[in-house]
C-alpha cells in the first residue's frame, strides 16, 4: 500500500506517539510501559487477544480515559485538545447511529457537527454501496449500516481514523468490499488509520504497519515489511531439535494447521528456499500471540525518544503558539 503523507502541514509529526504509557484499574494494569510511534499516513493493524489492552490504548488516544503513567500525543497534541479532536475520528464496534434517521439525515447531522465535513466523500462511500439515501438506518443490513458509519467517519476528513473491530459482524464478501473502500479512501486522503481486528488474514490486505499487544505490553511494532524481513519460517528438523537453527531465536514452534515449522527471529542473514521461507503476516502474528514470553521487537520506525523529548516539544509549541 502506498505511504501517503498526512495533510494540514503536519510534516514528519507522528500520528500517535506514546512513551511509558500505562493505565491501571482496580483489577490491575491494562497497559504498562508502552512506548511507540505511529508515523503519519500508515494503515496500522492493532492486534492482540481479548483483554490485551487494545481498547484501553484506543480510549487513551481518543481521550475517553486518562493514563496512569506516561504520555501520549496525537499529531503532537494532547488527546482531548481542540486540535486532536478535530483531527481524529473514532468508530466503535457498535457503530452508534440513530435508527429513525434516514441516510441523508445522518449525513446532514455529520455536516452540522463537523467543521471540516466533506459531503462529496461521505456521499461517495454511501452511493458506492448502493445504499438508498432515503432509507432509514433501522431498515439497513449490517453491511449497509457499517458503510454509513464509514461515510460519517471519512466525511469528517480526519487525519487519524481509529476503528475498533469495524467489520467483525459482516460476511466475508462485504468485509472485503469495505476493506477496499477503507484502503482507497485512506490512500486518497492521506488518512492515518489504526484498526483493531481479530481477522488476521485480512489485515494483510490493508495494513502496512503493525502494533501487537499482549498482557498489557507491546510485543511487535513497525512496518509490516521490516517485521517480516526480521523473521523466517524454518522447516522442523527431523529430530525436533531447536539447536540446529542457531544463531536464530525461536519465537514459536508450530506443527498444526498451516505450514509446520519454527518461526524464528533472524540472528544472521538467510537465503530463502530450502529450509527457510518468509512468514506470512498471519503466521508472524499467530507466532507472537501464541508466545507472549518471546522478546518484544520494536522496529526502528516505531521507536521513540525519551519522554522528556515529548515534554520539551510540548513546551516549545506552547511558547510559539
């Protein structure tokens, strides 16, 4: 997927930057010591098991909850600030829409509430799915309602679009159609997308960036291509020994469905073919989800500086504002 540049003069400012981010509830830590940067213009898959901290991270980015420790910024602005609110759209899994409103009335509401509203973009998404403008929301199918919700989100013309399991309740054909819409709209308008999903195979179709969370910690972060290039799938040795893959580090041993083998983090260059093959995105994700104790890998593109750098930038922006 093409790497677009975000709009409105943001330059190289990351879409999301977190340092030492943590959130503690009475039951314990939902997130702890999470640090990463999401460059602008990426479509990023947010992956993890239920209860891993994905919803907490999205809530922190949209100012629905406050962090216990650390800092998070959206295009350099604090979540909840006017700048970040205007530049962010959040679509929950429930996709709340007024059932008695028509599609046209729903889009009109979006126009009235959002100063950067783009009616042509919103109508284009609706009409591409042949959704009648005069139909009431309550009469639409699940796929049609999701398309209207997408139209509201993109019509806001956000620089950052956060999607929480947006297509989990749709059939495969409708999911693929809406993913194509998502990818095309994001590329055309330079929108950064953070999408949480359990549909691992289909993330490969739209995502060029990854954040993998397990047990409240960040396990993988970075460009899809650079993360895949750091791993290989080795054929399982006849004796089942892991020592024969040295100097590589075994992340996961899998002999069930799919291609059997050892998913390793490369400790030296390898030539693909024979015993070693590049992993698919789904194989890489499943390996880390099955092996929460594997060492985390934060690729260079996802690494951040010291938290004091973030605070210093905040102070500089406040002085120059």
